[in-house]
C-alpha cells in the first residue's frame, strides 16, 4: 500500500542560511547587481534615465570623496586668500565669495536630498503594494491547505462510521 | 525586576552581534567609512548638536555686539558667522545624502532578503499542501478497503 514517507522535509538549516547570506553579500554595495526581489528589479534595473541620474548624483554628493574634496578646496581657498604671497587675494577675509559658492552648493544639495527622498518613498509605496499581492497569494495557499485538511477529516469520519458499523 | 530573558534595547544591540542577516551585513560588517558616516549622521541629528550649536551662536553674537567684550572679530552684520552657517549647511547636505544612500542600500538588501525568505516559505507551504494531499489519498484508500471488506462480508453472510 502507500509507502510511509520518513524522509525529512527540506531543511531550512545552517547551510540554507549561509547560502542566503552569501547571495546577499554579493548584492551588498552593488546597486547594479542582478536583483531577486521584483521591487528591487523595478526600482534599479528598470529605472528611467532621470531616475538613474538622480541616483548617481545622490551617490556622488553623498560620498566621502565629495566631502573630503570639498573640505580640501575650502582650506585651500582660505589659505590662498590669507597667506599666499604668489597670488592675488581675490576674496579676502571674511570670504564673501566663498560664502556665495557654498550657499550655491547648499541651494542645490537641498533639492537633491528631496529628490533622493522622493525616490525612496516611491519605492516604499510600491513595496507595500507588492506586499499586499504576496499576502493575497499566501492567503490562497492557506485556504487551499484548509480545504484539503477538511476533505481529509471528512474521509476519516467516514472511516470511523464504517468501523463503528462493524459487528464487534 | 527585569527578567533575565528581557529583549535587549536597540542601544544594547549596537554593541552585539545582530541576529538578522541584513543587520549582520549592514552593521556588523560595515567598513570604516560607513561606520563614520553612521556616527556623523547620528551626531549631527541629535539634540546635543543643536544645543551646542545654539550656545556657540549666542556666544559669538554676544562677544561681537556687547560693548563689555574688547576683542571683536566679526562685528555686525556678522559676515563670518554667515560663512560659518553656510559651511555647516554645505556639509550637512552631503552627510544627509550619505546617510540616505546608506538607508537605501539597507532597504535594497532587506528586500533581497525578503525575496529569499518568501521563496523558502512558499516552497514549505507547497510541501505541506502536497503532504496533506498524500494523506488524503492514503485515507481514501483506507476507506475503500473497509468498504470492500464490508461488501465481501455481506456477500458471505447472504
């Protein structure tokens, strides 16, 4: 008759977890990696030209080379306008032109921060939509399982009736 | 009164190994630059920073406007203070983006992890369904067997 199945169910043990971490580590720090999650695919792989540009600009301004480079330029500017003897001081103390240049930078940085923030909130929105779809799918599976268990219980009850009807 | 099994707070967690693989990759394996970025963002975005900045501004304006102080370096309308503000803003923007990029990176990583987990869960669910279906088949066979036996007994008695 039906053979008894003693084989263990597919384990989600240490090996599986290690494989997952390995795949995640490959995707870490690389927005150009092949993504598994559909929202990551939509957000990065299928990004429009404007969106890619927004990501690039945010990645460049929000990086240590930019911050360090800006600091070096600032110090150089002040040095050239205070101590340098081989060059005309074009912006003497209190550095009004430097102020303008930095204000200019801050004026653009603000909107770019919002640009990046908007892109993240857009991603958050479609992530939730996808979660709702997935939740529907999960519910369908559970309903199927429930129907199957009910069927099984019906059969077991019929067997009980058969057995009870037998003369002891 | 806290029980021994009490859940560690976020602050206590920082010093420990994280449990979630995304936190492990993101926090425990962060590079020096990433750690400094996190520190900078949490330093600037704190009440301490705002309070100290306010005190410095107040002292600056006081020294440069109140007659009692003799050494003045930035008299009204405080052009150098303006430059200081601008420098702060010029650094805050990039640090904000730095921190935002890092959060976006974590978000991306978290979704990838979710996809992995969802895949495993769906596989498990389908296995459960399959197993129950097998069980139903077996139960059905038992029922058929019993019915057959009853019919055979009835035939013998008749």
